[in-house]
């Protein structure tokens, strides 16, 4: 399963990385990943005018986009749109962080699964 990761590099700036979560045969359950220890879950809704200035992630967390995407700009200037149904692993908890902005003038519902 492919997901997008944001992390803080040695330069103190945030960067994107594509990572693959390995899946193994799980019998009748399909293919499964290893169990990730998590600490909580947050349901979130952001408005159609959401435009958040530079900020580090508040904690390590998976963010699952439910019904709309978000445009992310990382410290090296690269932009990506994380679409509905995609997963972001936010790990840029130090440094300048990233920009987040609503796209297509749509509100967005997401789920944050906290890792620490």
C-alpha cells in the first residue's frame, strides 16, 4: 500500500517521500500490514477556505483523507495534492514544517491516527 510521508530532513526543512507499507497474505482477511501501535484517533473537518501557514505536524500521525483532498507544500518548495482516499504520514514535527490548503473550494473530512 503506497502512502505519502512528510518528514524533516537534516537541512531542517520538510520533504516528501513515497513509502510502501508491506502487505502479507492474511488468509480470508486479504492482505494485511503489520500492526502499528497507535495512541489515539481524531476526527477532523476543515472548511473550504482552509489555508494554514507554515507549521510542523503537532505529532506523528497518519491522516486519511475521506471526502476531499488537500494541497501540501513542503520546505523545499515541492507541492503535492493528497486526494480523497489517500493517506499521509505526517512526521515533520520539527523545523518550519509545511503549508496546507483546501483545494477545489471544498471542505474536507479526515481522520488523524496518532502514533505518539
